[in-house]
C-alpha cells in the first residue's frame, strides 16, 4: 500500500521523539520528510518498522475476512470514510503541501469558514480562533 511506508515511519519516529509533534522534532531532515533520511532511519530501526507493517497487514487481512463474512450474510460494511487528519499525523507529515501549515510545519489557526459568522459557532459551543 502506498500509505504504509509513511504510516510505519511516522509511528516509529513519533515513538523515538517521545510523542512530540513532528514539527518539533530536532532532526530537520526527518522533520521535513526527506526520503534519504527517512529510508536510513527505517533501516536503522528495521525490527520495529516491520512490526508496525505486520500489524497493518494482519488488520487488513482480518478486515477483509470480516467484510467477506458480513457480505455473505447480507451486511455491508463501510470501512473508508473521509476524515480530517490530525496535524500531528503521518498524512500531514508526509504531504505538508496538501495542508495549510506555517513555514515551520506547525498548524495555522484557521478561522471560521467564509460566510459562517462566529456567532453560529458560539451557539454550537465552539469558538473562533
């Protein structure tokens, strides 16, 4: 799967940087997702990287078996819903150009959607940043 390498590498790095957000990692090459640096780090930590990949493979296999069984009983499962990723995620770390980030990679404060007055947000219990 194309996403698996980024996911497993991010999980490995997140662990090794003690849970810090990726934009606070002290290794700039890893923070900026430079391919050579990421590949080297993976090779230096191959055991845990493979463990993460195996876990994802096992889950995908079990999910497929469950989906097949459910379909044989007339039940459809929905397993790929579009969600907004967290800033501190493999998706944003690997593809920062797809997101609205500050120069250092940290999240921007996003205000309400155009045309949505802050009063509407306050009624729902949220506040504009």
